[in-house]
C-alpha cells in the first residue's frame, strides 16, 4: 500500500505530468480499450471506500489514497494528466476557498489527492451525493456542506453559515459554482458563491481551471460515459488572492483565469 509520504512526494513539485512511458493495464487491452476495465477498477475503489466509511475507518489518508489510486487507474487506461500550479496550494497555511469549473466526474475524484497533500479540505455538494448507499457514506465521512439546489436563497445561507464554520476549523472548501457539470464554460452560469464566502470570512480564493472531458457522460448511467483517450486532462491551480470591495472584479478575475486556460488548451488541440 502506498504511503501518505509517497503520495505527497509525487505531487511535491509545481507540476505533475503522466510519465510518457506509462503502460496500459492488461485488462484495458483485454477489453479492447473500452471504458469497462476502468469502471471495474473504479467500482472496486468506491466499494472499498464505502465499506471503510460505514465502519468509521475512512479518514483523510484513505480519501487521499483512493483518489490517487483512481488517478493511477486513469493513467493505466490511457489518460494523460498535465497539472500545473500545485505550489499555489502551499502558499499559505490558512484555509482557502477553491473554486473551479466543472466538466466531469473526474475532478471530483481527483482533487482530493492533489489538494489534501497540502491542506485538509472538503466539498460543497448536492444533497443526492450524501444519500446514495455507495457514495453516500463516503461523502458523509468528509463532513461536506450539503445544498439542495432547489432553493438558492437557502443554499446561500447554508454555505455562508457552514462554510464559515469549516474555515474556522481549518478546513479548506472546494466549490463548483456551476449548477451542473457541463463541457462548455458559460461565465453567466458561474455564480459568485465562493467570492461571497471569502468576503464574509476573509479567506483567500484560489481559482482552478480544468479540462476533463476525457471522462465522458452517459444518458444511461450519469457520470459513467466513454473515455476519450485522445484528450489530455488539464488542471491548473491559480494563485490564491484576497477578495476586495464588492467582489465583482475578483469574480471576473476568476472567470478570466478559467476562460484563458480553456482557450489555450483548445488551441493546443488537447491531444497526446
């Protein structure tokens, strides 16, 4: 079993890229490079994590390790990562608010091994993610902030109240301000919840730009779509900064950061 120290060492530099000589798993080859070998492995990790959670044994390291195992399995099934800005997660010991665009399931399961190597953290999640028999126990064990996405005013109150508590307890927050996963970034649908929480608490905000359409969606089983192996997985963590004034300029700064990187990756072709 890989140690916590080893995982932290792997992500100790500012950048991480999948080694060029990373081999494909035999099971992936056996199943003709379809999606299924990856989902078999993914299902095994989630099932083990859920069992540990039910027993009260799913701690921060178990979460980090499960996330790292999923990253390795993505690489073993043809995925290639290009991650930048990891040092920005280490610029302060104070808890921060991390906001990112949201494209697929991939960032939800990979962020833990990138963020928690530097600081304890949890998510703001939809209520259905804590209700399921498999994912539910895992998410509950992380003490997330749970919103219903039905009443924006009530969700705002919950995030402001519970977010302040988590930050005071030394736990950083990961927020996806979009209402749902989408392959296209629409600035108008990227809310300023993270900015407002930083205004209230004084925490710094850290923007993240991602392109994770390697992991596709499915109309049959949401979140379990095909794997687009030709698409590189990009993640860039920006520099944390304080929110000033009414926050409008800082909100635009986050949007510009995400838009700029998505444009750059699009122009690169995003293939490997």
